[in-house]
């Protein structure tokens, strides 16, 4: 299959109308989308990515008006979260509307929904005029793509179209919040922090890992992994500086020579750079990547989640 790489959101939307799949930019990571009402189109996403069929997809819409075609009901606290955080890096899990293909939700009765805060994504989604189911646009298990080049390196020849945009500004996926119970429960940490959510709904809590797996089966898989071994370190002296090893973190030690090194000024920069860094390491045949641990507040919670998942062997 030939992969068209385009800057035209109209060309990309035509693919969706024709039952095809398209990669598109968002502020979190690049997504791989299909018409969420069209089971045959959605199936192509799972095939292209090699994604297990029990891992549900997030449905993306252009505006609040489209939410009613995706979900069947919503508690008052979810309305408040939408008012505060949509558009943005937040996915709400709500009871699904029957028009949404059950392939999208991996057979669950709930559906994840999000409005990206990204100009091209919003223009593209508006032009599609249907909700677009989209997981990250990478081969299943590899680091999520934060650039169109990363999408190309994973999916060239496997998908018909890539909508080109700038590198993703947030760089980690959305926060997934279960809104099917009495209070919001975070299933996956991401771009919107626990602290931000608690300011609006103070009862918001984190789900424990085992319970998360039953609610959100996809999280049990090995994720976000480069080819290299990933180690989490709290201190530079725990590292073995070699040409074949790499380091990403907030602190620098001039003495340590690595094959590749990324010193981030802030946690936000760390989150934005992480998946791109993993991919750069793979290109350079790095064998070991040391990731500095950060405190699990703010975006630090999502960084630690991603580097832990990347470090499971
Ligand atoms: P990805 O976009 O590749 O990061 O994958 C989407 C993730 O969203 C899944 O792995 C789940 O964790 C979550 N998700 C999507 N829909 C649901 C749902 N209906 N219930 C629970 N979690 C969901
Ligand atoms: Mg993914």
C-alpha cells in the first residue's frame, strides 16, 4: 500500500469518509483514526497496528455538540470536567451510545471520548463529521509517535494516509478517567493532572493497577517500549556511562559520557521528549536507557507510569 503524506485535512477526511484509516496530529501524541460508526474501518486500525482486540480505542470528536452521538448518558460531575478540560488531554469513559461499533470499545459497554486541543486535529475532525476512533499511531507496544516521521517509520506502507503536523506539544497520552461510577477514577495518568482534576471534583481518585486491568483491559500490555532495556534511576551514580547507553532526566553530570543524553529543564519537557528520545535511542542502537525518576505529582505521575511500563521486560 502506498502511504500519502499530506498537509491537507480535507484529503485526510476524505479517507475517513471512504472507510479508510488516517494518522493525524494531536497535542498528546499522533492518532490513527477511523469512522467510529463503521466496524469494518475500525478493524483496519487493529490490523495496521497489530493491536490486541481487547484494547479499546478512544473516540475523538471536534466539539461538545457531537458528544451525544457517542455516549448515552453522563453524570453531573462529568459535565463539570467537560466544561473545565475539553478540549484538552483528558478522556472520559462513559456509557456508550449503541451507534458506536463494539470493536471500538472491545466489547465494553462504556466508551472513551476526547476533544483534542489542536487546530489541525479539530479542523480534520470537523471535516469528517463523524466521531473518529483513534489509538496512538504506532505499532502496538512501541513508543507512541510524537512526530509524523515517527508515524511514518512505524506505519509506512501499512496505512493509506498521514496528515502532517508539528511535533506533539504534550508528548504523553491523555488522562483516562472512568465516569461510570459515583466519583471520577483515573485509569491512566496523562496530560491533565490528578491535582487539576481534584480542584474541580475533589473526590477524584487513582485506580489500583489490578482493578484498572478489569476496567481497561488494554493497560495490561507491555507499552511504550524501545528496543533498549529501560532502567529507572534516582541518581546519576547508579548509571554505567557507556557509548551504548543513554540517559534522560532533569539532572546533568558533565563527567558522565553517554551515547545519547537528554537533560530536561522541566517535567513538562521531560514528558514531551520521552517517546521521541526512546525512538532516537533505537535509531542509534543504544542498548540501555537510564530514565531519572521524578516525584509523582503533576505531570510526574504520567512520566513515571510510562517509564515503568517501558521498563517491564
Ligand atoms: P491509546 O489511545 O493507544 O493510548 O489507547 C487507548 C486507551 O484508552 C486504552 O488502552 C484504555 O486504557 C483507554 N480506554 C479507551 N476506552 C476505554 C473504555 N471504554 N474503558 C476503559 N478504558 C478505555
Ligand atoms: Mg497506544
